[in-house]
C-alpha cells in the first residue's frame, strides 16, 4: 500500500494567477484624533486603577444586515464580493485550519470584510496556491517551504512577490511510532507515513529525515488511514508537522502502546529549524508521566501576495491586515487556539520582508504602547500628588476625577 514516489512536493501545476479586474474606491484609513485616543486611554487607566468595569451597552438581536438588504442580482453580487479575502489554512484537522477559521470569526465585518477560510493540501502547497491559485490572498506557511521554493524550485522574484504579515508560532514535528520503535534510527528502512503531497509533513518531514541520514520508505496517506495502518503494523510510524496540541493525538488510547519519538537537533538543521518540546500535559496517553519529548520545530508565517498598490486585491488585504492588528486582543481570549498567545506581532522573520501595510501597523502599535506608558506614568504622578481616590466612586465622581486629571496634565505640559 505504499506510494513509490518520494518527491517531497509532488503537485500538479496550477494555471497562472490572473490579474484582478476592477478598481474599487480607495480604502479610507481610519485615523482617530490623537487627543481623543489619549483621553480614551487615560480614562481606561482611571477605570483600571479604581477597579471599574467598562461595560458595553446591550444590543438588541437583529438579522445580519446582509440578509435584510435587497436589490438586483448584480448589486447583491457586487456587495458580496467587494471585500472578501481568501485565506488558505491547511488540512481540515490541522492547527493552521483552526487559525484560518478563527481569523474569519474575529475579523468578519459583514459586507465590510469577509474572510473565507480555505481547506488546502497543507502548508507546503499553500505557497504554491498563493502564487498561482485564483482567490487566494493570504496563507499559513513555513519558512522551510519558502526556502524550498527559493533554492530548489527557483521561483523567480520570490522575495518580492511574497511577503509576510506576522510571524506565527512554530509547528512541532510529531513522530508517532509503534511500541517496538524506540528511536528515529529504528525507523531506518521501514515504512513511514509523511501525509499527503503538499502537506507540511510531506516537505518538512522529508527534509528532516534526509538531513539526519535516516533513509525510510515513504508512504503518503491522510492521518486517519495512516493511524489504522500504524495500529495494524503496516507502517512503523507516521509524521505530522503541526502546532501543538493536536486533539487527534491527545485522544489516542493508551492501551495501543503508541508513543511519540524524540527527534535530535543537530547542526544540519540549524538553518531552517529550532528546538521543540512535547509534554505529557499535551499528550497524556503518548508520553510517560514526568517525561518530555524533545523534537524539531519549524517557524511559520502568515504570508501575503505583494499586490501592487491601488489594485483591488491590495485594498482587500490592506483592510484584512488593519483589522487583524486592531482586533488582536480578541485572539488572546482563552476560547481561541492557545498558540495565538505565543505570537509577538513585532517579531521579524529572517530572509523575509514584512508587507508594507503590516509594517505600518507595527509602527502604530509601538507608538501606541509608548503613549500608554507615558499616560500611565503621568496618572501615577497625578495620584501621588492628589492622594489615592476613595473607594466606590459614583459615575459623576469618576468623570470629575478624569476631568481633574486632564487639567493636571494640561498644566504639567505647560510648565517649562
């Protein structure tokens, strides 16, 4: 039941990506007056200091605006398609697809912005889709995929055509093996499943095994079929490259005796990869009590096609990127995927260029953080001079304190 091909990127070619038609009005940049923004920030600091909860007003239930609006078929079609952005995630059961789905949930703004998550072959083929598949604007991919396209496929002008918005958390290599397999060396000459062509495992897993000098017989099945083959002994191990924790692995019964293999980190891996770790808390049935499994991790990115300015696709992805930064706090909610909390929005990716809109948003974010620190220090100084406010202030008291602080701040700024 093996597949003879060992090509780590065995994909059929897609048709060339066509130029987008039509030009919509320029996206108006959202600029708040600096004083109003600072006042809002200071008021929040007052609320936090006094232990006040800021409660949004309740809204009545209503049908989505897009369902209430009528019009001609042509008008409806135009409204539906004006601000859609296609985001390629990956295999349905993977963490990248979870990221894509949560991007859609958080950033959805009706007809102003609609994110369409796309199930794909995986992180390796996503870069191919970003280059050549119509309707794909943003993708989850990995740094070793980028290097593969640049050095092996020799894709022309890759660094100018593909930029990144943010660096995503690294994806760990999960090597699930049968009970008799004790190390990666024990897999030499045996059948190992690397997932379907185009998946992250098919590329990253192949590169890692080759660099470690462990020659195996490649098979390429999806994970449910591979797990059945692993149970029956038809294969010795299966490899998934995915952000932990993965529910599929976390729920494998302990009585099967399957376990996760450690993957050593050698100098031959230092250019693309980094250290990773898998814990019993994440995979209680696959890792013994008190132990951790060392593995390899590959950095990931949210990549974007570098559309020319003043084009339809540029404006769409611009709106997507601005919404991503402006709503970032919503991705940190405990209900979201835990890996979002590992993201540093200002982190850079060696060898990549940050997309111009994302670079501008990072600068705004850093300026806003600097202003917040100044406002926090000023409010602390104000309280130090005035003395701590009494507890259980009324709304009028809080507004009076806020006004008093603004006046104190104005007078302080007027001093030489």
